[in-house]
């Protein structure tokens, strides 16, 4: 049994689909116990911060995936509590705990990000992420639970709420100006959500990977301007691109919690934002989805009528 905690979010739902593709039994966990997921998935209600409930849900698990994404306002309390709860639950079940992580703990860098970089966070969110990673790795080395960390760069894809979400894709499908966080002419390696899900599933099934940090497959470096040009598919029109600056982030933050909280992470887009996944690709023979393919799938998702409310957040 593979238990995905936080199964309703972009990462969790993509992971559920990937595990089903591998013909593995899946239990999807969220607070409400209801989710629009493929047939064959067992959906149960559970609060990730409740250790007793998580032990019940994960009792027969082979792998437990921490994909929780509480509201930003609750991160400082809910995330550490959920991490402790899932370490305890995975340890009691003898399961591996797979932590879906990002790169915020690295802070300001002057070279491609590799797994051996020290944690030097440059934001409050980065400090929190560094702490969460240290928590699970310490649990592994103490023998409290078997854990592995999969890290992704800035995510994009169906169902993903990120700085590369609706302000890019939602704007583009309406023929409106698209907004790139930071400098659009610097190198970046966005991570497609399905590649993140595939990487997390691979790490769960490979005991030789446990106890370590792995960067899941990301594409070759592109630039924000090049990436945005690939999603601009309006015939007869020209790409209109603007930068999200700290001032604009503050204004848009009045209507978008993602942008408001993400404003302190804009520094990542004012430096080369290259996530090196050589370690993973070499070990597992994997590679990233081509940007054109990932972008096409994401645009198709935004065009669905059910996702209409995710198309636009900027009043321009």
C-alpha cells in the first residue's frame, strides 16, 4: 500500500496517477476524505498533524508520501507537526517516508544547485524548508524511520499553484500579457509536475536511494522568455511579457496568496536558477519531459471549463 498524504494538491494528485500507472495500490489522504481522483484509489479522511490518525491510516503501508501543502498562514505550525506525525507513522509501519521538497533552503547561489550544497536559506520559507529536511534526515539516521527526500525546482503543470502557474498559463490562453517572476533572461530549469511525481515514486521503490536527497529530473536550462514563448500559442499575436517585481508582487498579493507569500522567493529568479539532476538521471536512467510537451499538457488543463476560475489573477 502506497499512502499519499496531501493527495488533493498538484503534487499529490500527480503522484496518485503515477502510482496507479505502476499498478500499485494507493490510499489517498486529505482532510475531507473526498477527492476527484481516478477509479481504484482508496480515499480516506485524515489530518496529517494528528499522529494517532496517521498511524491508523499508514499501518499497512510500504511507502508514505508527504505531499501536504497547508495554507501559507499555517505553514509554521502545520508543516512541522505533519512532518513529525508522518515520521512516527512511517516508522511504526516499517514504511519508507518520501518527502516532496523544493530548493528554497539553498538560498542565494552562484552555480547550479546540486544535492551537496549546504543549506543557506535567504527567506523565512527557506529556513522552514531547511528545518523540515533536517528533521527527516535526522530521523533516518537515528533509526526512527526510513526516509528519502525528492526535490524539484519551480513547478509547473496541471493543477500546480506556483509562481509559474496562472500568471503564465492562465494569462496566455486568454491572449493576455503574461508575467514572469524576476529576470526573464536568466537561465532556469522548471520542473514538470509529472516528472516530480515519477521521481518520488522511483525513490520510494529504491532502497539504495533512502537516507539521501535527490533532485528529480529537470530539463536543460532555458530562460523565462524562452519558456513563456513556448506557451504563447495565439495565432497572429506577439508575446507580451512583463516582470513580476517586488512592488508588483505586493500589489498582486492582495488577491493571490501564492504571489504574496512567493514574493520573498523572487531572489531565486534574479539569479541563475538551475537545478542539476545529474545524480538522479545517472542512477536511474531517467530524464525530464520536454518543455514543449509539458507546456502543451498544462495549457490543455487550463482550457478545461472546470478550471476557468484558475485562469486569471492579474487585473490587466
